[in-house]
């Protein structure tokens, strides 16, 4: 008799829950940090033509030379730095972890952080160390420095701004962590388009710094394209772990074409930032809601009266609005929910549903 999965699969994988993606059909979808806007019709027509003529009988350009050139320009990547592309930045996190995974090697982040840091540590057999943020979700530098000294992490991931809290950590605090780290520090700037600061210009200064970006939050989540920027001595090693054709022909063509019009996505990001202010203010004005500061395209808030977060999530769902409840994911996120900024109409629907839930529970 062949052995069953639970006899042969690693216990830590058996213990995992798969990354949960809730069904969203027919809902106002404000749960996944997507850009709610589509591209202008002329650009969509260009994309349709590109897709029609794409040589999909051939493997993609494994080096993605044209796309990397476009990224280099659009993202102002410093001279001397290399780029590695991933099927979303999730894949890049995994490539990085694979490079460092050996028995006892530690992947460190803060808590709460993006869940994939911990999950990918588990996938790759690394040990995960999460250093708690302070109650206001700021970086606890002393705790972080102590943990670094004690645990000697091979790699530290810091999302800047952080997910799920939305705040931007103090740049000086992050720099101290980079300076103290015995291994590499990956600054994950997934939400860069909505933030006031970046570590891109620090790449030249810090030899152990890698910077990760994604096109997902900018408006191309469906394309799946993430990138890592860093020194050739790191990236040439990580490249060995990248599967040869991980970024498809159509993704390369479309991403390169959209990057020719950087103004479009930037304008959409500006609209999202403006709406973020509107929602935050409206939330702050509500009794029973505590709102946290954000530099991302989502807002973290806590329900303090009448409902628990899970109940509020259900109330909103009944009213056709899908957001994310973070209750139970970390003690500091008790009764917290996260809403992604949508279009003005979607945001108005969300706020109306929230207000009506607070007033008249169903
Ligand atoms: N990093 C952070 C901080 C994120 O929040 C996310 C998406 N939720 C990712 C990386 C992954 O994004 P993608 O794989 O779409 O590039």
C-alpha cells in the first residue's frame, strides 16, 4: 500500500491552511488591494492587438530584456543595480527564501506582517521569527535589534508600507535594522505608489539591501508581475532559483506597453489616494470606529462598539460589500478590518453599508 498524504507530507505543511481567497462574485470587492480602475479604451485596444499577435507558440524571452528596460526607466532604478522578475512578488519572496533555506536558517519579519512571509518560510523549511510591532503598529527598533543579535536571521522582510496595518515605518528605524542585519534585508514596497517614501535610493548605500516592487497594486494585479532590485552579486545567485520562463509572453508584452504610459497608472494612484483621505475622514467621524493612519491603498480600522469584526464583516457582506476581517490573525488586530480603496461609488456604498450596519443590525 502506498503511504497516504498525511504519512508522507511534511507535518508543517499538513498543519498549514491554504491562502484563503473568498468568493467575490457580484460583490463590491474591496478585500484585496486591487486598483478598481480599468485602463482607458485606446490602451485596451492596443493591448488587444498585442495579445492577438503575441507569439504564444514560443516560450517567452527568459531574460525579459525589453520589459526590464522599460521597468528600469519607469521606476528610476539606480545604475549598477540588477532586476529579477517574478510571477508576482509572492514568487520572489519564495525565490529569496529558497536561497537561504537550510536547517535552522531564520526568516524574520515584524508582526503583524504580510502573511506570505511566514507561509513561505514554512514552505521552504525556514524558521520564522516575527517581532511584534508596538501597539500603534510602529517598529519596535530595540526589540528588532535584540532579535537580530540573538537570532542572526538570514533574511529580514519589511513591508514599507506595511500590510495589513498600512503605515509607513520610520525610515531611520528601518535603516538601523539594515545596518544591524547579518544577512539581507528585503524592503517590500508593494504599496509604493501610494506612499510618501522609498528605499530605492538607499540601494547604493547598503550592500545587504534588496528592494521589491509589484505592479499588482498599481493596476495590473491580473498580469502577475513583481520585481526585485539589488546588486548583481545577490541577484546573480537568486536568478539561479528562478524558473526559466516564469513571466509569460503576454505578461511581458502588456506590462511593457502599459509602462509606456506611466501617467495613466500614476493618475489612478492619485485618485485612490484622494479617496483614501475621504474614506478615512468619514470613518473617523463615526462612533464605534477607530481608524489607523495609512500610506497604502487600504485602510485598517477597528470596530469598538456593538460588533466584533467578524460580525461586522458579515453585516457588510449581507449588504454586498466584501472587505477583510483580520480578527484572530494577530492579537494586536483584535476587532480590526481592512478595506481597500475602491472607486468613489464603491467607497460610498461601503460607507453607507457600514453606517447602516452600525445603526440597524440585520
Ligand atoms: N507584499 C505585500 C506587502 C503584499 O501585501 C502583497 C499582496 N498582498 C504582496 C507582496 C504580493 O503581491 P503580488 O504577488 O501580487 O506581487
